[in-house]
């Protein structure tokens, strides 16, 4: 920096969650000079660390399947890509198991398996009651299910840090609040964009908005009314020494979307009711009083031992977390150029941003560099106006109902 003035850069990335850090990584790899601005003191501090960090390839939309498969392969081989071991990021490939206590769900489960296979997701097998009793001794009255071998998880708090650590050459500036993004001619060194921040203006040829739940508001001045619903989502850590639970896959009750997965020393329990109320994003989520009791009731039919443990636990030992989930109208993230504003891009609307961060950052960098254009980008915002966007019922847990 000369004379206190920051020289113009190729790309400013706004936001250092798992999506901003992944975008910065791929942009730097593509040869861009990148400055990442994050209001918090470190990467991955808003929505990202509150996730359950689960990874899968089962989706009902071809573009999501492709992104999920690319991302799952990246995570499997993350040591070669980012130089971190599976142990360092809490990666485990214990699978996903979707269970139901209702015999009448069996045909629907078989149908969904056929749907996944038609989209090239071949790592799933149907389970009958006998198989469930043999493989999942914690599964109570479950009578049918599906096991997904690609199912895995990572520690979400560690992923954004891993992206940042591997982003050679990126200038990460923490504690910097972005106030506005403009192309009013005030940018320096021939750049088009001025990013006004708590530490002064920064000029850039390109700006990428990765501001998580704040992205819609940040992009509204550019004529975008993004169809992204923001809804609070929570998880609870339950201390648990049950060895069957520690060895379990991610377990989902397909009747109601409640789910849990093992973590060191216990489990994380959550439920994903997609019809939750829409809220304004903020810096902190308030966990509702009844969340844990509701989650326990919802998981009990497919995991009664866990429900009993959770009910018996000293409330002081339960650790809660929560964040603002982002659901685009068709569940596909919004990645690409902002129409009519050359050099302005977005990577937002992620409800599964931890699992999809490898593919979404790569796609964003390909769009910025012009390697992917127009309809070749299934995540472009124009899909809503073109009438291409449609919601699949198999995209997330609550969508099973
Ligand atoms: C309870 C829960 C469970 C979840 N489970 C999963 C799961 O199992 N698997 C999965 O893949 N995903 C899961 N998710 C979703 C996942 O957490 C998100 O998709 C992901 O974290 C989104 O990342 P992001 O970078 O877009 O947003 P964020 O992590 O919110 O990052 C955005 C960043 O932008 C910064 N920022 C915003 N405005 C400004 C500004 N003006 N100036 C400077 N900085 C700014 C913020 O401080 C923040 O750090 C879950 C989420 C929740 C809440």
C-alpha cells in the first residue's frame, strides 16, 4: 500500500464464510489478484460454523447432483487439493441413512432411489426391516429406509479456515465492514468498482458478493430481487457415549426431517422444517425454548435410545448453535454475473454451502474468467426470469413429506 491508498485489485470478494473463502481460493488459482473483506475477525464465523457439515450426492436436480458429486470427490481427496488431512477437518465417510417407521413409505423410498439412479447417483441401497435391525441397532421401530454410501461430513468451522489457508496470494482483511459497492467513476487505476469499507475505499475490476444471508440486501441496489428465503435453523450438541451412535451414519427420519450425526463426545441433533417462517438476517440467532424438546420428539421414532439419552441429559450440558439458512426458490444456489453490471458477480443462496463449496467456488471462478457463460451455468440468476427454475421435492430432508 503506497501513501495509505490501496492499489486497485482484480477482484474484491465480500464475505469470508465457506463460500467467500472457496471463491477466493478458486479465483486466485485462476490467476486473479484477490482481496477478501470480512467483517468478523476470522473466516467462517457467521452461518458456516453452525452447520452440521454434512455432505451427500443425493439430490433431485441434475445441476445439484453434478455440483455435489464434484464436491464430494474434492472432499475425499482434500489432502491433495488443500493440503489438510481428513482428521484435521473432521471428515468421516460413515454414510447417510434415511429411515421411516411407516411401512406405507416403502414404495416412495424405492421410487426416490430410482430417481437418484436416473440422475447418476448410484451409491444408495434400499433397506428392509431385517437389514435395518442388523445394521442399525439404535433404529427402534424403523421398518424401511435407504442407505447412501457417499454420505459424509466435515467440521464446518474448519472448512472455511482450510480454504483460506490454502488460498495462496489472497489478501484476507478481517474486521472490515463493507458499506457499499458502486461504479460511480470514483474507482482508481482504471478499475470500475469502488467498495466502500470501514477502512476506506478499495478499487477493483471485479466484485463478488458472498455475504451469506446479507447478499440479497447488498445486491438489491443493482435491480436484483433475489428469491431467497431466509429462515433460522438450529442444532444441539448432546453428550452421548453410546458406541452404536458413534459408529452410525447420519440418521434422518424421513417422515419429519429430524436428523442427527455423531461428533466427538456425542451427537448433533437438528430438524429441517422447510416451511419455517421467513426472517430478516442478523448477527445472532435466538434458539427457541422448545427446539430441543421438539427435535427429540421428532427423532424418537427412528432413534429411541438417543431420544432417551437426550431427555435425561443435564440441560446445562447441551450446547446450542444456529444460523440463518438461505433457500432460493428452486433450492439451487445463485452463482454468476449480476445482469447489466459488468464486473459484478454473486455466489449466494446456499442452504448446503459446506457440502457444495468446492464446486460453487470453482464455478464462480469459471464465470468470472469467462470459461462458463450463459446457459452453460445452471446457477445463473437469469433462470428465474427464463422460467427454468423449478423446485425438486428430494433436495432436502423436509422435502420428503
Ligand atoms: C443449523 C444449520 C445446519 C446446517 N447444516 C448444513 C449441512 O449439514 N451441510 C451443509 O452443506 N450446509 C449446512 N448448512 C448451511 C451452511 O451453513 C451454509 O450454506 C453456508 O455456511 C453458507 O456459507 P456462506 O459463506 O454463504 O455464508 P456465511 O457463512 O454467512 O458467510 C457470509 C460472510 O459474509 C460476511 N459479511 C456479510 N456482510 C458483510 C459486510 N457488509 N462486510 C463484510 N463482511 C460481510 C459475514 O460476516 C459472513 O462471515 C447449515 C446451516 C445451519 C444454520
